[in-house]
């Protein structure tokens, strides 16, 4: 009986882990450099450096302001750096708008991008969730 309970708990944990991965959105990330003010969400307020600008894909008519996203690099988008990912993830807060023509789903601060990928890559594939 003890083994049956253990197996059920392990299966349940695997299902929860798979569900959390399945709900991650896919996109691309780029980065922008300082100064980070003014921003579309907070004007001239200093929001720190773990911030990002949202493209039209997630901007939601300013509804994205102050949403937090966990972002992780999943791979290269170009031939410049075939292995750009660091293996780490970062949590950023949306404080700005990346206008039409934005090259990524999320435009991270330079500091946030450097946590998930080598800046030389410029643009990487990501998974992200709120």
C-alpha cells in the first residue's frame, strides 16, 4: 500500500510539472539599453532594471503594465550564436511598450536579457508565463 501511494504521488507531481510547462507561451526576446525612462507605464519613474517592454502580442492596450513574466531562453533565432542560452530564467515587470515593428515578443532590459542569454545573440527564442 505504501508503494502504491508513493507511485500516485510521483505521477501527480509529474502531471503538475508537465502542466506548468504546457502553459508557457512561446515567443522571442530582444533587449534595449538605458536610459529606461521615460516609460509608457510610469513616465519618469525609475523602475529598476528587471523590466521589459511588451510588443502588441501582449501589450493589451496598456493592460500589460506591471504584469510580471518569467522568461527563459529556449534557443537561437539566427546563425550568430548557435547556443545563446545561459539556462537561467528571469522575472521581469512590464513597464513599457515596444511599438509596431518591435523585433521580439518581449523587449527585455539589457540586464535582464544578459541573465537568460548572451547579449551577442541579440534575439532569442523564449518561453514565458505570467
